C-alpha cells in the first residue's frame, strides 16, 4: 500500500480541439479542456440541479501523441495526477499595481482513452447518485 497517492480518473467531453505546444527543450505537450458533469436533487424545489466542471488536461510523451488528435465533442477517459501551479501577476494600473498570486489546477495525463460516443437520446445520468448512496 502506498503512503501517498495522487490519482484522478475523469470521463467527459472535450471542450475544444486539443492544442500542441513545445517546451524550450523541444519536448511537445498537448493541452485540452474536459467537461465533467454532476448533479443533485434540490429537495425544496424537487428538481435536479446539474453542475459542469471544466478541467485543464496536459499530456506529455506518449499520451500527448494520442491526445493531439482529439476534437471538440470527443468522449474520453483521462487518468493522471492533479497538479497545482502558482504564478504571480501584477493587477491594477499606475501606482495602484499589486502583485497577486494565482493558483491554477491541471491534470497531468498518464493515460488517455477515447470512448464510444453515447447514442443519441441516451441518458448517461439515468441513475444519478443520491444522498443515500453517498458514504
């Protein structure tokens, strides 16, 4: 058993075509956005409330070779590790400039698998998780 683990597995739809970039050392990497959806039932209004979460996916090496062909709307599964990066940026103008530290989250993909598109009209959320299912 590992003392520490940082694994994440996401299934969702690609938000826009994957973009390829190169580092200063000429290593290529691919960046794309992935949308995942979750929901819950609002008991007061007696209706489902959906929430879409957007993830920034970065792939290096072999996964990047596969990811560069991804297009908007592709249904994929991504495995990797969650990374947080910090950067500073000056905000404001003139004498009122202030340095602000921003934190950005991304998933470093180790495995990317394109899945079969769901059939038209197929409800992927037919059995949503309820409060009773939660641990």
